[in-house]
């Protein structure tokens, strides 16, 4: 089978890790190639694909793509490219939808631009042969927007072996501190300002935020200074192996306002770290009350009360780990994608 992946850039992100893991799983048994539009800058980590990679132009069609059995896009620019060139490609055209388009762009741009570009994105994805949703909640949402080409394949994560026993942790946990950790790109959609606000409730609370651009880190640091809690906040910036830093946190808080899946949530569960997350439909689908603890978005008192229940939350970690290993393994994800590819190619 000839499989092409189209991604925006080779930069490490939740979006690009999925095609990385898929391509590395299928290559070299299958003929796989990864196409991308833009280079990464010197401050960004470039992913290392086993399969060959090639830069292409958005404004010109890459003739090589005509002969692939599967062309699988990830992200706004790749999806638009695939839709624009739909009739030039003989093979099956697939996208994986990683989030809620209008919401995602509304946080990145503004409400009007997010609405316009989000709907253009939906128009492109509806045109393709298959739109893979990464949760049932997401599939119901997009079917409500007129999508007739959806299926569900959950994201999978790479196994992080032996949990706390073999991963070298940070030294931040000392004394009676309660170290609240989060791992994300730290943009407004991730809702990290709620953790900064809850630091005002208890002087024992400390925040370790891993990831994020300098722009988002500066925004959050300014808020921490304004609230007088900046001395209890650590912003590490990007880390290639974030869990080596986060492994010794007391509780993982994932306060997202909108989320397509939540890879970091599953990774925290795999490491048996106690989890508190926002009460949004995506997270409710992934984990139950017996596995993680939910808080109401923007209810800082509720978040504080849940952190104070830390001893009770710790009792849930084994069930959360079991769920992560059973339903969200890398092997299951790759197998499910391959079965979908094969079914579509055989029917074409």
C-alpha cells in the first residue's frame, strides 16, 4: 500500500505526533512518505520520521501525490490542500480531525476570523472521502454540521515504561507543597489561567506549567504577577520529554475549555498521576468519575475543593492507568487506521 501523509510542518505537536507514529508503524513494510509545507525554526523541535519527507508548496500541486493509494492530511492547511486538489488525486483522501475547528481558531485568532476559517475548514473536510474523528463526542458534533463521511478512531499514546520507578523526576516537590502540574501548549483554549487563580486560595499550591510559546508564557506570568502568586509558578517552556519534569507533581490539572482528545491526559493516567480535569464532554468520554476527578470550568472554588480531595483522587490512579492501557494504546490506534485504509482501498 502506498500511503502519503500531509502535515503543516515537521514541528513536534499533538497534531503531528499522530502521523509520526502512524508512518513509523507502517514504514518500511508499506511505501510511506510525509509531505509538509513549512520549515521549523531553530527554537522548535523537529520530529524525526523514519519514512522519507518532502517539502511541497501549497500553491502548486505535487504530481507525485496522484499515485498514492491513501493521502492522509492533518491540520487546516493540509485539509484545504487536499480538498482543492481532490480530483487530481486518484487514491482515497482522508483527514483526521484533531479538534473543534471554529473553537480552535476562535482562540488562535478572533471570533469572526475563527468563524470564517473554521467553516471553510469544515467545507474542505466534508468534501474528503473520510473524516476520522478522535472521539464519539466529536463525531456527533461534526455529524450535526452535515458531515456524512465520519468514523471514530481514538488517539493512542506511546507506552511510558515503568512509570515513576524509572523516570527521573524534578526536585520541585519538597516539604508540604502541593505541586500542581500541567502539560500543554498553554494557549487560551487550555484554560491554564484557572490554575493560576486557584493559587490564591492556598499558599501551599505551586504551579509547574510545561510547554507553551513565549507569548503564552508571558501572558500567564503577567497574570500571576497581578494576582501576587508569581513566586509559586514555574514555566519551563518546551521540553522534549515533559514527563521527566512532571513525574513528581502531586496532581495533574487539565483545565481545557475545548479539546479534541487530550493526549496529555492519557499520558498522565499511564503514569498513575492523580488527575483533575475540566468537566467537558470529551474528557467525560475518555474517563469516568472512578478514574479521574472533574471540576466545573471557571469555578475556582470548585477547583480548589477538588485539589483538597487529593488523598481521595490518588485512589483512582490504578483504574485510570488500566483504561489508558486498554483503550488508548499506540498499537490499537495504528491497527484501527490500517483496517480503515485497507477497507477503503479494497472498495475503491
